[in-house]
C-alpha cells in the first residue's frame, strides 16, 4: 500500500505537552516536514525561546541550544557567524521577540544576519498564564489588562513585520496563520521560502505566524481559529510584507 | 604595549576567532584592537553589538558552535552580562569575559577600582555557580592570563573572567605575547548540524528537581576540581614576615612599592605579601599555612573591603586582620599606603609586647 501521510523523521515520537488547539504543534510539524523534504535536518541548528516552545527541543530531532529570554537572535547570530554553512533559525514568541528581545531582533535584522526567525504571534504571554503581550489587540482582555488593552496607555499592538520592513537588509518577511488547512499550507510555503532565502545568503528572513492560544484566550479551539480570521488578521494583515528578489 | 592591546593579541594567539562587544570606558581600546586584528584572521568574527546583552549572547552562540569567543566590558556593562554568564555556567559552555573595572556603584566613574570583586567571585548572576576569576598585575600578566583563560574555559567548560582595572588597561609596558597554539582541543558537544551523529542539545532548563540537584552537585564537583588544580598566588618576602599584606592586581603593585619603601627605611620591619592571582578559586590554603606563623594580616583593596571577607573566612578568626581600602577610583601612592601599613604594624607590635 502507498503511504500518503507519515510522521516526519525530524519530529520525535513523543507526546507533546501543548494545550489542545495550540498552534505550536502544527508549526513544529511544518518545520519537521520541511527539514525532511529539503534534506536540511543534518544542517539545521535551532534556537528555541523562553516560553511554551522552549521544549521544542524535545520534539524537533535536530541540534538545539537554549537562549535566555529574548536573546535568541543574538545567539543565532553567534552561531551563524561561525557555522556559516548551517541552517540557523530561532523560534520565538511575541513576548520574546517583540518585548524583551526587540533590540536583538531589530539589530540582527539590520545587520542582515543570514538567519531565519520563526515568530509565533498568539497575542499573549502563553507560558506564564496569559498576560498582555506587545501584540495583544486593542480591547483584548488579558490577566494584566483586565479591562482590555488601552491604546492610549499601553500603546497599540506592535506589527513586527512592518517594523522590520523598513530595514534594508531584511529580505523576506511574511505573515501567515495556522488556523485553517489552507493557511497551514501557506505557512509551510512561507517557511520554505525563508529557508531557501537563507541558503541563498540574501539577508534576514522572518515568518510571523498568527497562532491560536485557546487556553489563554478563554475560547475553544474552533472559536480561536475563527477569531484569528475575524479579529487578529484585521490588525495583522496576512501576506508577504517584504520580499527582495535576487 | 597597552594592557588592553596585550589582552587582545594574547586572545588572538590563543585561537580566539570571535569577539563581541559594546563600547564602554575604560576598555574601548580592546574592541578597537580586535576590530582591526580579527579582520586579518581567517574566519575571524568581530561584531559591535547593540548592547552588552546581545554581545554576551553572541559569545554564547559562537561558543556553542565551537569557536573560542570573548567579550569585554567595564563594570556597568559586566552587570548587564551577568544573566548570560549564569546561562554559560549552567550550560557548561566556555567563554572568556574581560572586566576592566571602574569605580561604582551605578555609573560611578572611569577611574581604576576593585569594587567588582564580590560580583566576580560570587558568581555574579542568579543560581548556584562560580566563575574562574584571574587577576593580572601587569601588562605581561594581562597577556599571560588571557591566554590561560581560554585554556581553562575549554578544559573545564566554564566561563572565565580576566579582571583588570583602568590602570592596567591603560599603562604601557614591554610584553612577550604567548605563542600561538598549534592545535585547539576537540569538542564533542558543539552544534554543527547533526550530520552522521545523533542531534545534540545544550540547555540549562531542568524542570525535574532531582535532576537539577544532580546538575548542581555535578557543577560543584567541577568547581572543587578547579579549586584543587588551578588556584594561583604569588608570595613576596614571606620568609620571617610577621605581618603579611594581602592584595591583588594594581593594589598589589602599590603594596609592593610600599613594602620595599618601609623595609628600606627600617630594617626591623618584616612585612611580606601574598598576592592572589586567582580570586576564585581563592588561595585559602596558602593563607591558612601562612596564618600558622603570622598573626597580622593587612588587606589592601581599591574598594571599601570585599576580598577582606575571603581573608577572614580563610583565617577563621585566628589572626588579626587589618584593612585599608580606597574606593571610588582613588589610587593611593606607595607612600600613602606605607604610612597606613607602618601605623598598623607598629601598633600591633606594641600590643603584642603588652
């Protein structure tokens, strides 16, 4: 019988700790599939973040090194400058990349480090229990914005792709989502493109992924997926934000 | 050669190919030197990072990739690096960190000081760990100890700090730079992509408490090995001394001058000196041995008194400990120090006669 669907080799055979409906497991799988398909698993080095996805190293069967909270792009810079032939990518959440690690991300992008950032935006701090993130939407209630985010006090959500797009050395920035089969396929395409650009040594690449966090959004998984389409994607428009062809 | 340049050249000779830093006085000549020097080294990487945080994390990345990597800064900048120094200790990654200490707390000033002793020898960041701290006393030693620091870092897979001060960094002295290493040690833990081997994981997160405890004790065993094998100190006129000065770095140089001056003025004065070269591990055993004969110790530091605690711990109340400290970036002259030393020396003698 022909096998049409199987566990990617780069994904370990262990149960994941993620909550039901969480986007991380989908994104892990996409990355693992791509590493297999592109034959990159023995060249890849991943820097997972502080947050729920720190345990990515139990799931992805590749070389991994932990980074302090927010510093993944700096660590990835150090790695890539030494291991120039390897595929180096960081996997970061919105708090990690757009709050505590903004300087590191911005400057790695500005230097045009030949790395890829997988930026998972779920609009909250997931692991610590759903506090307000830099990407929390205006009016969105979290444990630290109980009355909803107030743009006048807390500022509007930060759009990372748009922010980085003004920097000359960013070559590929795309925003995708993992809330539907069609969007999941687009996410895979986007990450693939980012990895390809990295191998062509063009510059800094980042894929922002809108990802559901049903637990902290206080929604069921189905509603969470709808919420991404109906609310989140209005603030964070999907699509290629910047692509410098070469 | 300038002290900071000697550090830079010794690092290059030791096989350092990666330097990451951020400007701060009084150590800017070191990143400047590395910027031009690493451009001539095959595979050399120099990045002026956006912050101290970024630079030490780039060191982490380069280190986990197998390169000999280094960063440098001065006191406030070293404070910023502490988080990742703790990670390096926990992940057991080698790194060399140079601290050209200035007066503090806060921004303080840019004058030579020794006020970072606590921070350096007590770990500095969060968690149960130690950092090997080397305290050079001359430009020659700046070079020698930088060279040694890379070997120690690799041998024990641990961060090593070279701690000088603005004085040692800025003075010029003749120096013999140690010769280039032919072969660097193989590393079986580094990340290169899992080609032909199982994937590797370097981390410090250990959620299981029993496992974390095991890891903590494993680090302690390593620190004990370092204490046994790597404790370094220098004695000066210790024979028949009845008072022993304890001082390191620039302070030890001034103390040497003061002792010579006093001995010249009065032959009956028998003051010697012990100069800790490793601040951690501290030369406790040597002090205990000396303490069996000598009852008076005179600690001199360019701070309000930090190393003096380690001297007290070593001697356990069995000797009398005198202290003279000059914080704030003040560098006393040998004559000033000699006056204080003589006062303590004669007072002790009188007391003992009574």
